[in-house]
C-alpha cells in the first residue's frame, strides 16, 4: 500500500505516515487508514526484564517476567540483583539463593557485586569471606581461619576434619598407644583388665598397657582379682596354668603322687580306693589286707572280706573275696581275712584250699598218721596193734602198742591197755596178752615173778656141797651151808 484515503469523494490518496525514531508501526496502513505508530518499550516494571528485540518496523522490545528469585534480571535465567533480605546472587548460575553454594561466600562489600556469592580463595574449601576460611581442601588444615599445609606444635593436622587440632587426652582408663605427630592424633587404648586366671605382672603407665600373665601351674586366681597374687594349691590338687576359682582337686580314682599341684594327677590301678583330693603314691590307697576292690572300681570304697573265713586277702586285692582262699597246707587260724594263713606242721591234714580254724582243728584223727609229715596229703589209717593219738605223724610202727600193752579192741584209734594181772606180752604191736605160768616144776623155784612184759621165770633149785641150811621152796632157792659152817645162799 502506497497511500490511503479515509474520506469519501476525494480524487487523490493521502501519503502514508513514517514512524519517527523510538517508534514502531503498531498497525500497518490500509487503503482507508494510515499506519499507526507507537513508542517502543524502553523499561519494565520491577521483576521484569526488557527483551533484546530491536525497536524498528513493526517490532518493539517487550517486558518478560524474571525468575521468581530475582529482584532484577537480564533474562529469565539471569538475575542481576536479589531481594534485600535473605537472598544471595549465585554468580555462577545467576540465580538468587537463600544460601551461597559450597565454596562461595556472600559478598558483604558495597563496592563490587554486593550480596553476590563469590568463590572462596583457595586453599579454602568453604569460607565466611575472602579472609576467613571455614574448611580447607584436602592436604591443608584450618588454623586461625586460614588453611595451611602443616600445623604448628602442639597441634596436629586432622586429615578427616582438615583442621589443626590439639591431640586428644587419654582418659584415666586409657594409655597412650601412639604419641601424636604433626599429621596424626594421639592414639589412646583402653587399659586391659586381666582375664580370670591371670594376674597383673606389670601395672599400666601413661604410655604402656597393663601386662597380664597367666597364673602358673599349681596356682589359681582364687578371687578372679588380677591385683591379688595367685594362690598356691596344696597337695591333692592339679591346677593348670591360667586357672581361676577354687583349686581343682584330683578326682576320685586319681592321686597327686608327687604332692605337686602343678603336675597331673595319676590314675591308680584296681585294687585301690582313691577318694577325691588324694595325694601320695597309689600304694597308700591299696585296699587294706582283709578287704577287696570287689567291683574293680577305684572310685568306690573297698569291701570287707571279714565275713568269709578261710581267706587271706592281701593289700591291693580286687574282685571277689573268694578269689583269695588260704592255700592247701594252711588255714585261716583266726578267721581273720586280714592276717596271713597259718602253715600247719606234721600231724595235720589240709588238702583243700579255704580252710579256717586253728591247726589243732585239722589234726589227723586218732587211729591215723600223717605218714609223710606233709599236711597236703591225707592221713593214713594205722593197722591194729597200735594207738595213734590225734595229730600223729610218721610211720604207724612208731605208735605200736608197747610190750606189756595190747590193742585190745583191735582199733588204732583207742589207747593201748596194759596186760591184766597174771598175763604178759613181751612184744610190741600185739592185740592179746598171754597168761603167765602160775607155778614152777619140781626142784624149781620162781626166780622172777610174772610181769606185763615177761612170763614167770622158773629156775632149778641149787645143790649144796657142804650141806643144806634151808631147803628150796616154790619161791626161793636152796640155802647151802658154807664151808666155814655158816649158811650161805647157793647163789
């Protein structure tokens, strides 16, 4: 369109108006209307920004809203200023924030970018301002609001906190396990408490732990208190190193043979009874003579064998009492199993084991003899013509009835009897007596009267050469006259 005419009946068109500087064509001309010019937008209200469009032709810059965090902005993504209270300008992202990002601080200066978030000065990692650090980058340490590569004593560099710190102080229950350095803290460790069964062999110091040692063998930590000495255990105990509580007694069946609580208790053999806490050699715990370890169990008391006559139960016996009979040839004379069996002499017979009673109760009976003098053999019955009293030994001939006596009942078990008056027996071992001659013959006299061992002795009467003084009689010889005229016996 090169012209327009807004009035009727005209013969020529009007010239279209040209917009002046600072204006733009708000409405294009038509054949009946002129172009409408308007002032270009040059400023915006608060929290709006002016677009960068050119003011020419039919276009003009426009006002667009800032981000809600901005007070003023240059675009929707770039704040220029922030609200006065509680907001900081993040110059990296160009937004207003309540708190500056890590590694930045709020600029309090009114000279350059007041309120803006500015970067901390390395090696600060976070800061309050350019001169006051809050934390440091790795490898540096905060001290007096600055970050340094090292710390001055007595401080050390805490690599976790990235700060210079005073070393920790160990508590009363701790000791210094490692001293501090410029890069490490003091290391504290709990002072050990000795376990039960041990004692404190060295008390702790500021730089050393308590030393604990096990109670040696033969002792015990009786009160579980490491500050007191280990208690020695007496005989009858076996206590290993590191023991706590009461001393450990030797169990039943065991003994502390060397009476040393540091050496092991030893088991005793059967034939013993070993109660708990025993000490001494096993022989001291043998079952006494007359008793037996009947069940072959050293943990149970020995059993008495006193109710079994005929036994000799030695010390240390085990099993049934009957396994210890007095051997043949002996007897349990006192019926006491604790005393030795008695060896009987000749004239006795003990052919079986387990006999009891005195030797006198085992004599060969009357009429018999212990032929070989050994009690292991049976007694032998003597023949008639003898008397073998109870307990006889040797040959039966030793017990033959003596001359003048006979075995009248023909039993060697009864005593020999003397020949009755007017009878005799000159031989031994006879059973009958012979009747003596009652008178002598003519011209004889009785020279010796009948006796139990001899018949009547008759002798011829003597003849006298010088004459007879007294004639021979039945009981006396002739008395002759001596040559001198006196009487004399012919004998």
